[in-house]
C-alpha cells in the first residue's frame, strides 16, 4: 500500500515538474518561448506552398488547337506569330490548323461541335461568329475580360469591337486585325501635274476633276485612266455611303439603295466611267484577276490611282505610290467601312482549354495581330499600337501603313445581308448594269431594290413565324 502511494506521489511530482519546465501555465512552448503548434502550422504551410510551387513549375502546358481559314504567305506569317507566342511563355502551346477558307473553317467547326471533338478556338469572319454566338456555340468573354486587369476594352478601335459584341454590348469574340479600303495614287504623276493629294481626295467630285487633268496630261499613254475605282459593289457603296445613303433602313426592314442620295452617287460613277471615260474598271477573269489588273495599271503607269484594300500594301511600291483616306461626296464626310477578322472560343471546350485559349486570343488581339498587320498590310485593332516601339519603327519605314489605321477611326461596320445573299446579289447585279452596261443608276437600282425588298420581307416573315 505504501509502495503504491509512493509511486502515485512520484508520478504527480513528475507532472508538476513538467508543467513548471513549460512555464507553469499549461501552454506548450519550446526552448525559445515560441508556440510549438504555431511553428508546426507555419512549417506545414511552407511545405504546402513549396509543394504547390514545385507542382506548378512541373505542370505540363495546356495544348490547344487554333483553326483558321487561309494558306500561303499569310498562313506562314500567322504560324510565325503562333511560334512567338509559344516561345514567350510556358503555360499554353498553340497548334495552328489551316483550312482553305473561312467558309471551310466554319463548316469544319460546326461538324466538330456536333461530334464533340472541338478545337479550343478559331479565327473566322465576324458574320459567322455572330451566328455561332446566337446559337450558343461559342463562349461569351465578358467574365474573362472582367477578371483580366490588362485587357483595356476601351483601347480597341470602336468599329472593330462592334463586330464582336451583341446588341447588349456583350463580347463573344475578339477582333485580331482588320481591313479597310483606302486610296492609292501615283506620287510622281500628282507632282508632275501639280495636284495636291489632300485637296484631290477631299471629295469624289475633286477626284473626278483630277482624273480629267491626268487624262489630258497622259493622253499619249495607251489605255490610261485618271483614276480606277475598283470594280464591284463595294467601291460604289463607299461612294453612296459618303453621300449619306445606306443599303437599308436602321431597323433593317426597308431597302433604301434606291434613294436619291444613292442614285446620285452611282449615277456620277456611271458618267465618269462610261461617258467621260476619265475612270476605268477591270472586270471578269478568274478570281481576283480584275483586282491585280487594277493594281498593275497603277504600278505600271497606266492610271493615276485607285481605291483598294489596306491589304494591298504588300503588293505596292511606295517609292512611287502613296496612300490617302477616302473622300466624301459633295458636302458629306467620308463614310468608309472597315472589316474585322474575329477569333472566338468554342463553348464545348473544357474550362482549362478555354482559359488557355483566352491567353492566346488576347495575345493575338494585342501583340500578335500587330505583328501580322505589319507583315501583311492589315490594320491593328488597338489604338495603343502607336505607342509600341516596334510599330513606331515600322511606321518610320512605312508611313503609308498609318492611313488605314487613321481611317479605321472614322469607319463604319459593313452592312450585313440578313437574307444570306438576296440583297447583295440584287445590288451587285445593279452595279454591273451601271458600270459595265451603262444603264442609268436610277433604273438599275429601282429594279434591284424591288427584288431585294422581296427577299428582305421573306426573311422577316420567316423570323416572325
């Protein structure tokens, strides 16, 4: 009994001794006085962070496919942009997949969505992206943009962003580069005849007067024209819009290309081409043959200038040629259109793929698109490109590249044919009659407007069923 009490007393003394050594307050402290649990917690947290860092550093990059619809030199340039992106970071690897056209990309993309085996992202025309967005096939980007402090939506030139958002302002694709039609003219001819480009290209009427002077001065040059408006409805539409006209009403219910303003502009073009013959056009041939014949006329001294795409700049010699913003018609300001090339993220892609695609597309929207534009003559979509040292150096060597960028700031969206071709076909036929057959503009446009209105009425009837 005494032995048991002695043992219990000894155990109690050991507990008291242990508590005293720990400060006597029941808290577990180490030799330095620091809380041991806290030390263990901090050590565990440090170990966790180290483990996460090691996991992140060893994580494989996300591989994504990017589909686009062109080949040749432009595809080579885009693949170079993709290579630059892949080399500049280690989170995403982009593989470009080329198709023959945007149309093929659109078809392949729809088939892939049906099968479920989709690319993460694609590049196409904005009309296709709009339709994909309406059908819920592509990812809206507003949440991604809101979480990205570096995006700066206000930096994107308005007309290009307009192609990529819905009526509520929600963004479903990103513009990566654009195009617009600008004036190109022979510097040497203008100097020789004493023409001031800024005065000449203030109005279409001034262009006609300059064409008369050039025609007279170079009358001994076979096949010479003072100016060549590019064949087709686009150039004539530019003239009409710069006279305050439009293809259809704002509510898109009524065809208006038979208005007085439209007729006035196209009738002037008919007279200049077919009666005065101070302007000329090429038409027919295979594909873009008429386009390159027009360029050749200016390059080889058979024309004083022409209206063409910003993308033509790679084919022109700017030792003898300069660029200028489009004219207005009469007292009206210029009203050129600008197109956007839009890239989107496929809704059926995984969230990991979407996040990776967003990183790639924002790079393309900022830096990659600028690089592509410098190599091709297309237009960067961000205003801040002017502050980029690489682009500033490029403009020093290529001042003509600034003209499409400046024109984009005053440009409008290209009108869109809701009927899938009914309106544009009727208008194109009327323009052919005016340019080629010398049919008075009022007559040609009245007949075409009736056909186009029927197609538009049928479209709205289908929508309201």
